[in-house]
C-alpha cells in the first residue's frame, strides 16, 4: 500500500550558487554522498548533488514534511538510487509503517527531478 509520494525539482544553476556557500554541502549531504560527488567533473558534481537533494526533498514530502528531519539522516546511493535512512528519517518511516521505497532521478534542461514512493505492507 502506498503511504507516501513526493516529487521535487531543483534548478541546477541556482543549486550551484547555494553549494558555493560555506558549510551548505556538509549540512545537506553525508560524507559518502560528498565523496561520490567529488569523483565527478564540476558540471556533473552539481548535477549529481542536485539530484540527490531533489530526492531528499521528495522524501520529506512523501513523509508528510514533518518538522525536524535532518538532511544527513538519509543517504542516496550511486547507480540505481536507493535510500539509506537513520535517525529522524528512520523514525518517521517507522511511524508510517514504511517497508519499502522507490526512487527515480532525472537531469535535463537545467533541472534535476526526483520522485519518491513509500510503501507499507497491506493491513
């Protein structure tokens, strides 16, 4: 049963400006995500991180946008995107009964777009 659906769009140019601010990347991304991004060229770096941020925003929406979620309590893997959740995000998923998640990311025309679907076992 679907318990949450979220979608988000991130403009790459604006996101590049935000990433240029001190400490922003460390507040938004885990060390593993930043390490994976560093292996890319500058243009691909921004695109890759913007996609991951879009996933985190879409996940927050799928979770009902509760106050207090910590961005680094979710990590989005490379390759086929999958979520690894801890802390505040794991607690909210548990409260909703989430048993699986589905993620899609795309980049085109200066934007990154992500969709997250959360499921639980039928009652």
